[in-house]
C-alpha cells in the first residue's frame, strides 16, 4: 500500500488557507490535529490545495490501525522536515526505526538499573 506525504495548504471553513502536511492513504487523508490530544484527523479532499509530495512509502501488508500508528509517528516526529528526506521514503522509515530502537534501548537500560 502506498502512502504519500504531502505538504500544501488546507482551506478552513472561513476560506482562509493554512500550511499543513498530511498523508494520503487508502484509508483516508490524515493530518495531525492542531488541538490536544494531537491525534490524526481526517481531512476533506476538496479543502486541500496540494503543493508537493514530500515522499512516498510502501507500507504493504499493514492494516488501518498499524498505518495510522506509523503515519502519526512520522508526522509527530517531524521526520519529513529533516534534510535528505524529500523523495526518499526509506530514509523516513530508517529514522523512525532508529528512534524506536533508541527508545527500547533506554527503556531496557532503565529496567536493568531498577533491577540492580
């Protein structure tokens, strides 16, 4: 399944346009909400004014919940803003996996220190 991460403008209900980054997935178009708890919100395609595709990922075999988790983590982690990412979906996944490994390592170290 292909997921496109796009930077562009979203037209508000008052017809003003504001910059936003979103993900186009087979399950819908999602962006981070601007209000707590900053989860994914569905966007209406007719309100989008596309600027450019930042990168695309192949997330074959994932269900909707798994896709939402990956998209949320990518958008929350600002991975799409890092240098060298544009057009290189593998770079985004590498950064996401690398961060997950670091989090797991720190949690493992913390658990070992508690047990000592």
